[in-house]
């Protein structure tokens, strides 16, 4: 069965390995595992690691160069921007890749007008945006910020960023936003919104997860929620594949199967790097992308029909991604 993953940080691994002089990182290391997991299409994000927070724009440009250089050497990447770019990836021995941004803090010190910068990023293939990552920035307030926002919510600049992203028909993503910013974005957006990698707060009471009201709001805009395999958002006390499926059951029951997808946020390939992320762990039975086929089998045993699993794995996400 084909699978769409709405959130991956594999560009970070590519950048670190390319800096060490490695070549064909995607083809050698990531493609075989993605293929084993049944991945057809994946949103990969550019993210600035904490140690580069003082030079975020320079770091984003550096990661972009490394990734594009690696892709130029690849036989298995199909870079997608428009509907016509998507292919039957398995038949072509490729993976469809959509370029995204996890936080736009790197624009805070940029001298260009937002409209110019967004046009430039669009020309480079960006098609997705998350406003924040574990922070409060000039655009919005997010979860996990070291210091709570003095005035939480979407700023005027954030409203402009959302307008520009929607003008370019990007996917606007609410994952990492705090509740005030979420609702501000909800009322200011005019297009479907996604939560690429967030779970149900009713199952796991973590601020990164979504309340039932938030789930219903996303569904009301014909959006989608990507289930996150990160152990702390599944259940810090009992992170198992069945507990992950509990989130799928709750969200499907609350807003319908058609609003559910996957945004696994697998981090196994980032374990060698120290980003100061705190305690580590895994969701047992869903440690990495190769465990996805077993997850789908378990979902079937838990009562999801074949049609429902196909929708969650592939159909729902592609409806959103290929909406152009």
C-alpha cells in the first residue's frame, strides 16, 4: 500500500553528512528504507538546528545547497511542485518529495519584503510552511518556547506570511503553534490547513497535541491531521504502536477518517547528532519508517477497513497536496 508522510527532517541528516564529504546520501541511506516502508510521497522540511539560531538565514541557505547537490546526484528523487510533477513513484523507483519549511524565523532579520522573499522561495520549490518551531518568533507564538510570549498569537507579520503562502498555494501547517496562534491562523486563513505532525490531546495531554475543538476546526476547513510517531506525543508512559493507533481511532471518530493522515516525524537517523532535544525514546513497534507495513497490519486488526487504511495512508493526504 502506498504511504504519504506529511513530515520528515531527513534534510538535516543529508546536510550534516554532505558537510562531512559524503555523497548520494538520499540514494544510499534514505531511499532503501523509505521504499521498505512503502513511502510514495513525503514532505521534507528545512529546519534550523538550535546551534545555528544566530545565523538562521545562512544555515537555511547552506542546507538548501547541500540538499539540492545531493538530489542532483540522485536516481530516486522526484521533486514535486505542481500536480503534474507527481508520478507513480514505486513503478519508477523514486520517491515524490515536496519541499517545506519548519519555522520561518530565518526571515526575522531578512531585509527583503515578505512578498519578494516568498516569491523567491516559491521559485526554489518551497510548497509548505510551518510558522514556528519550539519558539515564539516575529510571526507567531509556539509550543515549547523557552520564554512564554508576552503577547501570544499570530502577529501582523504572521498574518502577512499566511496571506503570501496562500497566494502561492502553499500548504499552511499549524503544527507547533500554541492555541492562540492556532485560532488566529484558523480565522485568518482562507484555504485548507493541515497539522502535519500532531496527535490528539484527549489521548495524550501534551501541548503539541490538538484539542477536540482544534481537530474539528481543521476538519471544517477540509484539512488533515498527520499522526505523529514521536513517543512523547503518543504516550510518555506507554509509547507503543497500539497507543499510536488509539490516536488514529480517536481522531477518526471525532472528525472522520477523511481528515486523518500520517506525519510520522521519525528521528532515528538524527540520533548521532546532539541538538539538545532532551530525553530520548521511541514508540515501540514504530521506531522507524521500515515499521510502517506492520503498523498498517495492526490497524487492520484494530478494526480499520482496507478502504479506511488506504485513505489514511495515501488518499487523504494526496487530496490536500494535489489540490492545485
